C-alpha cells in the first residue's frame, strides 16, 4: 500500500512513474506520465528512455463522451468494403483477448504533429478536454473543432470496468490516475532494452532507482484499486 500511495503522490505532483504489468502477460515496464503534465521534456523522456510506442490512454467514460471507438470496431464496420481488415483481424494476441488501440489524432494547432512540442500540445489539450467532460463542461463538437485525425498521437481506450476485466497498461495507468484524483488519462511508453527486446524487470527497477522514480507492479495496483481502500486524492 505504501508503494502505491507514494506512486500516486508522484503522479499528483506531475512526475513520471514506472509500471510493470505482470508475469505471463506482456512482461513489460511502461513509463507513465499524467497527461495533464505531459510537457515536451517529458514527451522526450518517453521516446528516448522508453523507446517503445508512445500512446495516450483514456478512461472509458471520457472515450464514450467523445465517441472514440476501439479501432477493431471501426474495422468491423468496414470489412464489407475493405476485406483486408478481416484478413488481419487480431484474433491471436498471445497475452490478451482484445486490443485497446483506437484512432490517432493531432491538435489542429500542430504542424506535422510528431515533434515533442506538437505531441505535448495534443496530449495536454486532450487532457484538458477530458477534464471538461468530467465537469460536464463539454460541448458537442469540441473534439472535432480542436483535433484532426489521423495524427501522431495514438489513443488507447481503456476497457469498461477498468481492472475488473482487462488488466493492461492502459487500464493500470488510467486506474492509477483515478485513484490519484487526476484527469484519468496518461501518456505511456514501453521500455526497450539495448538488445532490442523489452527491458527486463530487474533493469527497469534499476533505472527507476537511478532516476529517483517510483516503480510498482500491476498486481499491486490491481489489488489496491479493486479493494476500494483508496479514496481518490484531491487535485
């Protein structure tokens, strides 16, 4: 519990943390940054120290209000016109039953959308919009007025019920944000090793220690979230 509380406080103060999912799943460590605090410097950290795919995880309530779908649902509706989507259907994911991938976006004030500054703007502005949604201050059309698609920020839609069902980094990071009392959206990126494979847990723990970052394992977050023992910290 103390490790989780420390990690939540770190998130609340805008600092990144490291989250390992679990043995037998992806067995990966992600760097997790609160979307509200995703500065260009932290985006640079994600891509340089993480090295995997930089994505933006979104709480299902926010995704529902914005009308953001799972990408596979879009493909399903398009199969009759584009049979290739059926050919490449992700029915053999070795560690899960369903992908959390959704659409890709750029903020309309970005140029190419790929720079650290551009991706920071896209991430933080979507977080601001998500906060407005939770405050019931969202106007229909706000999303389209501010963002275009396709873009360079990959959205991940957390599964309904969060960690009651799917237990990936998308759900883990969003649940942590919810417990921290922050807008439940995170910029996340997998950590890769110099050998081209996922960074071993021992090495990701060493990285966390060397850089003064909180490190938690998925099972700790899942147990704490599902227990209901933590009342969301106030912002």
